[in-house]
């Protein structure tokens, strides 16, 4: 997902990512739960549902509440309250039942999902297998123009690529409703990670009757119908989104918070101010310059987390001169002192990155002479030499248009990077600042030279960080095309041995280090404030905090 920052489960880092991923994914081909309990519903004291209100911050204004037209984390934080897919990834990365009560596969290529008979939409209609067929077909339909149209291709669903390209009709997609409560999915190849990819807004169901009756208006308050723990009640643009508990939700009795308000925050400073004024229960982020003093003044409320499966990087548009020259791209990458950006501009625990996947998860990458092992002075020396070889000089400097969003930290980051490129390379840099929607559109259209962006793993597996660089992926904004990279990634998606998979990821990162279609800068970290009255909050491996797993502590329990 398009991302501006992220965080992680602190117990999973380094080589532990691969071991943790393998432990829960390799046994998922046949899943029958011991109970029908919602993930997390057993945490803490069970309270009767009352008129409790939770106020959460989100980092900006969601572009849409249509899951098939959504693009990033801003939408994700709201959509996981409004919708629910076949499965759910819990706090620790385990796959849990959601709309599907169980699933099975004999060969890893054909999956059967048995849906809950008590799963219902906000209007009381049952959620059926036909809803998923309709929704997945809509996702890949070229007329939908979903930014995530390629998600089912990555997941390996039969004919997904041909349908999304318009070469085959949507009916050819490898999904079938065997009955109202049985769904069959056919893959093009065996995939050990397929179920883990199904907790994502791209594959959430939409209410077909509402969409057909109201068209593009279907996702507005008063019309919107979701199948999650909460229903949309009100939306005030650039201010708030109000949700109320869904009484028809299959686990409504365990949903303890009656109403949820998602506040759109223009900045982390505004977020902090409203928290300190008692108007916010959970902040989205904190200003970097306030983390240290807040850790002393609000002990017990601050949560600092790091997420290895979320990388800050810069896209380079590879299809126009001079940025179609790998020497120019590598020169730009080597000239950046990422420790300055990670530690001085952000300074919340962000770790400098020289690869999309954390180096600790890539066996023997240092022994391959990877650029991460060089001193910064050596990187800068090599950068100057590469740019000279590419034909640039003081008399003929490199010109770069640097695209970035209007977020405060992005603006500071852009100024710092431009200064580094000027100092090291003599480059002339034009800063192009845009509000979020325009920024996303410019990236998608290729109207940039370099863009400051990032990626948050769509599913709990390192391959998700590499997926946007596949030539078949709709999020390949650099327009990077390397058949060898595509083959490595496809092998990794089917490889069940964790060590062999890690070696494939090393090979992929070494290839990216040569081609440099993106510039890794750091792996995200964040500090946020959580009011002590909120029960159930803990770090999630993908930072997916569903309101249904939280509760408001009674005064005597605090």
C-alpha cells in the first residue's frame, strides 16, 4: 500500500521475519479453527456494549471508502472497521477466520472456503460466496480502473492477468460460488501464502445490490453498506468519519465499542494538540521533536514501534532520459546520507535502509559487495564517478524534478535530499510539492523524475515489499521491467522452504542494487499516544488496528 510511514511488532525483526512467516504460512493449507471466537476478543475483561465512543486519528483524508478504488493506509485504517474479508491476520501474524469459518486445499492450487452462515451486511443481508465472486470480478474488471487490479495476479488467481488486461471476460476469473456458503478459488500455480494475502481491502466484498442501484454514489453515508464490525453513519470531508456498531455483524456481541470516530489530521502537531486536549484517544503519529519529552511526561501512553516490512524509498521514473541510465540512478542513491534523514529528520527509531527487505533477512548480501557495506564517503565518491561517466559535469549538471507530498516531514526530507544531491553531485533539483491525491495521480501517470514515497506490506511476508516492482504490477510507478527480477519474484511466491526463499530475496535485492529503479532510504518507525482508558491496544505486525478488538476500560479497572 502507498504509505507515508509505518511501524512493527517489536518481537519480529531481522532473520526472525522469515522464521515467523514460515511458521504460520506453511501450515495454512487446511485450516479449521478450534472455536468461532474473533481474533483478540478474549483479550481483557469482557464488558457489555454501552454507548462508548473511541476517537482515532488518521493521517489525512481518505480518497474513497470503496475498497476497490482505495490506494493506501489512510483508507485502510477506516476500511478495516467497515469491511471484512475471508480471513484476518491477527496481532502476531497468524491467519484467523473472518467471513470464512474454515478453508482447505489438497494441492495448494485449489482452495475451498466455507463461509459463516451468520455473516451479514450492515442492512442484515447475508454475506454469500456470490458476493465475493461479484467483488473479485469487479476488482479486475478494466472498467473499474482499480489501482489494485493486479493484486489477484500477484496472488496467482487463475486468469487474473488476462482479465485485468481485457483479454478475457471477468467470468473467466478463477473464482466460483459452489453454493451460498462455499467458495472455490483456482490458482494458476500452487501458493503457500495465498490465504495470508486475503486480509486486504482489494479482496474485501462489496454489496452488489447497493452498488448496482447507486453506482459511484454507493459509498456515501446513508447509502454505504459494509460487512464489517461497524457501519458508516456520517462523513464530513477533511474533518471526520463517524461509525456505529453493526448489530448484524457475526461477532457483534464481542464488539465492545459502540461508536468510532476517525478524525482526519492535517499534521502530527495537530494530532498531538488534540490528544493533549482530551479530544483523541489514539493518535496516528507524533512530531519527531516531541517524542523524547513526551516519553517522560506521558509515561504509559506512548507506544514506540518499528515495522521492518515497511520501507521509505524514492521511485525513479526509468523510461525517460537520463533516468533510464542505471548509472544516474545509482549516483542519486549513493549520494544520499540516509542516516541524516532517518535519525535527524525523522528520529523516531527509523533505521537506514539499503534494500527494501531488511538486510538481516538477506543471507550473505554483504559478502556480495553490496553498497550497504561501503562508508558514506565511498558511496559519495562512487556517485560522482558514475555521474561523470553518464556525461554530466559542472558545466552540464543533472536536472531532477523531485516530487513529494505536502506533509511536514516530506517537505523537510525533500529539502535535505536536494541539498545532498547539490553538494555531492552538483545537481539542480526542482522541488514539486503536491497535496496527497495530486501526488498519487502524478506518480501513477509517470509525471515525475524522482518521487519520495514508501510501501507498507500488503500481507505479512517480505515479498510484498518487492511486488510493486514486478512488471505486471499496477503499482510499478518507476515502470521498471526486468524479466529476471520477475522470474525471481514468481519463484519466491511459490517456494515453501524459508531458507531458499530468503536466498531468492537476496538475489532480487542484488539485482535491484544494480538497476536501482527505487532508492531505499529507511524502514519506518513511529511513536503514538494511546489513552490509558483504551483497552486491548498492542502492536500489530502490519499495524492493522481494528476497533472491534479494543474496549474502554471502566474507571475501577484503570
